[in-house]
C-alpha cells in the first residue's frame, strides 16, 4: 500500500476512519465462527455512499481488491478478508433515509442493524419481518448480500422477497441508484436480484428499499413434542390446513440441540416434563383482533389425538413466548460454547425433510459410530442446520478432520433429494469449492460470465463464491 494511495483514502474519508494498526483492525479480520482469518491492507469506514464509491474507485484504479463487511456475523467467511485487500466496513452507513407508510416501504442504509430496521418499521406502526438470532449485530446490507432467511420465511419470504430496490457501488466505483419502491416494474432485467445473495462479489450494497407489513395485533406461541420429524411435517400440514396463512414460524429442534442450550445457557429450562427426541416451536400471528390461542389449542389437541404430537404448551404471556424463542435462538451460541462441530445449512423440499434426516442419521452413525447430530432449523421452509461432533473433546479433533467425508454424506443426500447445500448462509469461502460438485457446468459458466461482466479485474471480494 503506497503512501499516495493511503493519502488518497485519507482525503476521501479522513484519517480517523482509516485503520492500519494490527490491534485496531483485528476485530474485522476473523469470522464469527473463528474459522477464517485474513490480513487486509487497512480497514476503511466511509460514512456515505458517495464516500464508498470514491474508495472503490480509488482501489480499482490502483488494482487493489475490496472486501465489504457489515456486522461480521456471517457463517461462511464471506465477509472475511483473504489477505491484501482494503476492507470496507459499512457500519457508519446507518441512517434511515425514508419511511413511506402509504407505500409500505422503508429506505435504509446498508449499515443499519437488522434490529434498528425492525425498530424503524415499528416506530411507523409497521412490521419488517426478517428476523434472526444475530439481528442486534447483523446489518441489513449483509442480510441482503447473503439473502438471509431466518424464522419467518414461511410466511414472509427471505431477504430477496423483502427488497424492492437497491443502491450499489459497482466494481469500477460508479454508484447505481436503483432505490425504487415499486412492486411492479417490468422494464428489462431486474438488476437488484444480481446483487442480492452475491455476497459482495458484484458490488457493494449501500442502501435498500424494503417492504413493510401491517403489525400483528395477535400472536400465539406454542412448544410441542413430536415422536419423529415425519410427525412434525404432519403437524405443520395440519396447522396450515386449519389455520392457513396465520402460521408465521414452525421450527424443529432435536433433543441434542435442546440439551446443549439447557447445559450452556443460564436460565434455560425444558418447557415440558415429557422428554422427547424432537420438539417444534410454533408461532401464529394475525393483523386482526382475533383469538389465536383457541384455534391453536384445538389444532394441537387434534394432533395429539392423531399421534402427530405427544404433548404441547401454549405461552400465556409475552415473557413465556420469549422464553420459548430463546431456546431456539440460543442453539448456535450453545454449540459455540460446546466446541467445534461440522456444520451444514441444507434445504430440501418439506416433503423430503423427514427422509433426509432418517437417511443422513443412519449413514453418519454407520460411518462414524458415536457421532452426535445437532439438528434444528426452519422446518416450515425445508431448511435444516444439521451439525455433527463427537461428545468428548479428545475424540472431536480427529472427527473434525473428517469434514470432507461427512460433507459427502450430507451434501450428496441433500442434492439427491432435490435440495441445496446452502439454504441461507451463502457460500463464502467455506463452500466455494464444494459447490462445484453440485452446480452444473452450464450454471457455473453463467455465474462466471456474470462475474466477468461486472468485475473483469476480479477485485470485488476475491476468494468468495467463485
């Protein structure tokens, strides 16, 4: 990094927002899981989209690669430097630009945390439904760059479905203003979708127009035990048939996942005395002033009589509902405390989900006796977090070394059942080679062509996806 290059960055954003000391840049260099670490040339923290554009233009002119980063909560190393890039932290771009309640849209900058976006929507009497465990730290730009999912995809869709327009800095430093709050715009290629899920490899998202919804007036939350994943799917089908679109979330939690939370998260307790191998967390919501507890209770009673559930409890207060959600949302943190594991973020059609678990469990138990499988996730949209480790630390190091063999079992089966090896976490560094086994040559050619068209010099977030 030449003195002239550094001086140009100082002119753009000021010296106080350029970090070069190793101690200062360390928090930006390692991913949340601690799997990847890279040393950037420096960390820059622009405060406006125009400053981002000027920084990227300067880097492009110097032939220096750029890594965009939001809250650094990604799980595949997508926002972690490989080494030798300029890391552009977008957290200072944290302004709410506009709220349009008549159009039900919210325009925010990329560095706003997801929680701040939710709060801005709530202040206007609206709902922004994207919700995930890291929402206090994760930024909306990162959510869009990875096409984040979360717990309410079942009703509202993932990040792609919640975005109407984008503002993006292109690899050459040009600033594209696509901040249109239109639900209908059939004027050629829908360019925003190229950047959503692209993990910063085609451009840096600096702002977005997001969809808003009416706030629910009634919410009902329940925790139920089921004998098998097949019964969980049957229970979901029953809920949809009886209660329809008011089913907001339907989360599956295996016993090993719940046990880790009970062991490591203070204040956690099992909601039911009945010990079961499988649990589901159910949420209903309605914008009308209607009672949801009664239809939920009736449906759960019918499910128990039909053998689709064994026991259930409905939260009687917001505090009780939050306690149930904490059991689900603290699984990842409990796993991190427990130690390393081999993690998978797969999706299959809901109709094949029980088959996947049965076959994958059996294959892994045969190949790796004593393996512990922590299975949980968004059953309502077919997305499982399916993770493996050995219960004893002395056995686990050797097991982690078998990651490739474990991946073959899990990913090959997901692919065979018509699924994906990455449902909501992206590819990042973790799966950029793995995806070559499952994408067709035509798909890879199309992806490489798009990358080449936007970033011919390969300077945007190198080493990720492709």
